[in-house]
């Protein structure tokens, strides 16, 4: 995603430069690209955090499932 934002910003700068854009226009594009990178970094951090939470939840669910299966097997043994 970062790469895409950088390429997009580069093309925008080239396009603006070709159209006689002023320094303030170029600075605005640069600021926008930096903001997009910051937002992308924050989104990636949030996604990684969510992935870790999901992995912890899956581990808990797997442990609970194993415990339930173990208890069910124990109940079958008692009834025999």
C-alpha cells in the first residue's frame, strides 16, 4: 500500500510539474502523500493488532473445544 501511495504521489508531482504547478502545489501534494502514508501505517498497525486478537481468540476457542471433547469422552466412559 505504501508503494502505491508513493507511486501515485510521484505521478501527481510529475503531472503537476508538467502543467507548471507552483511550489505550494507541490508541497500540498507532498503533504497529502505523507498523510496517506501515515494513515496507511496506522491501518496496518490496527490490522496486525486485530490479527493478534483473532489468533488469541482462536487459541482460546480451540482450548475450550478440546476441553469439551475431553469431558464428553469422560462421560461416555462413565456410562459404559
